[in-house]
């Protein structure tokens, strides 16, 4: 039975990956900080899908937490989903630098170290891979959040190009707005976001898994966001910057 390790597996997109991969017959390793919530999620997944679900409590904003997860990955998994992440409320210039550094640690350092810990065993087996959850925000200049997600996209895309094994995949997943706990946790006001732009986590993961199976290096699920991402990636940067400034205001 293949094994998948998912970070941020107790809520939102990570929980949707856990449900989907359990339904596909993966044994799971669930990572997040809240151990009680992890245990509840693991029991529920085991009861509903009959799969083994292991709990690994770790704070990926700490070196120690990242090391704990690296050690588990070196034992071997078939699929790693680097999903844990968070947002900040408020204008970029007002966010304390220490909070920005914490974000870079969770969104970049943890993703780098966990990917590199998982890949040797996956490559040795010749199948499986890594899904790194980025954001459509990666294509717009919107503070450290979007800069960290742009790093995730470029890092994943370059690994996907360089890995020689045809059945080993690395993919960046770029969601638009998804209904999860993300915005509430960050105290981000979502009242101005039109209803039609919201995605469901389960449908997002369904599209992501289809793209992963096809070997797509950068997955942007949903036609609305494909158009937005294509505009951001291919129109002149000056236009993207002006649009981002408008959104920022
Ligand atoms: N929702 C959106 O609109 C959206 C859009 C684009 C991209 N994304 C990206 O999607 C990913 C998942 O977000 P989500 O919307 O599903 O958020 P969410 O509902 O808030 O869930 C976040 C998950 O990450 C875990 N987590 C947070 N900080 C952690 C840390 N330091 N160490 C370990 N685990 C941590 C949380 O559990 P604990 O609190 O117990 O640790 C939780 O399981 C993030 O990378 C986010 O940037 C989200």
C-alpha cells in the first residue's frame, strides 16, 4: 500500500488531500501542530476509509519540527504533499519582520528540506512524487506571501525539469480563493471577494490529482484561475504591477 505524508492535514486543502488519498488507498502520515486534532482526523480517516493514518505533530516554523518530519520522510513515502501555510492580515509594510521570517520558514525552508528528504527514496523506487501547494498569488507582487509562493512555483518547476525518472513527479499547485480556515485564521476580510471566485477544497484536490497523474509541473485548477494566471504570466509586468497595486488598495 503506498504512503502519503501531508503537512497541514487537519484543515482545508490538506484535509481534502487526506480524504482523497485515503479514498485512493494510500496509508497516511498526517502533520500539523495540534496533536489532538490530528488524532481525531486520523481516527476518522481510518474509520471511513480503512487506511492506516499515522500522526506526526510538528511545528514547521521551527527547525526541530522540520527535522522531525525530515526523519519520517527518510524512512520512505511515495507521495509528499507540502501544504501547510498561512497568511497575514494587514498591509505588507505593517507586518513585523519576525512574522515574515516565520512565513518564509514554513512556506520555503520547510518545503525545500522536506522535498529533499523525501525525493531520494521516491527516486530509488522510480515512482511517486511531491505536490507543493503554492497559490495563484505567486504570479502577482503581493508581499512576502506571494513572493514565498513564487519561490515554491519556481523551485517545483525546476525540479520537475531536472528529475530524470519519468514516473517521479514534482508539481506546484496554485489555488485561487478556497473556502478553508485560512482567511479566518489570518483575520483577512473576505467580504469583497465575489462568490464566483471561491473554490471547494475537494474539487480543487480532484483537479490537482488529475494534473499530477498527467505530469503537469504547475497546476492551476479551474478555468477562471487559468485565465487569471495566464494573464499574470504573459502580459507585460508593468500591467500586472498596476493591477496588483489596485488589488492591494
Ligand atoms: N485557502 C485559500 O484561499 C488558499 C489559496 C491559495 C493557496 N493556499 C495555500 O494552501 C495551503 C493550505 O491552506 P488552507 O487554506 O487549507 O489553510 P487552513 O485551512 O488554515 O489549514 C492550514 C493547515 O496547516 C497547518 N499549519 C499551519 N501552520 C503550521 C505550522 N507552522 N506547522 C505545521 N502545520 C501548520 C494547520 O494545522 P495546525 O494549526 O494544527 O498546525 C492546518 O492543518 C497553504 O499553503 C496556503 O498558503 C490557500
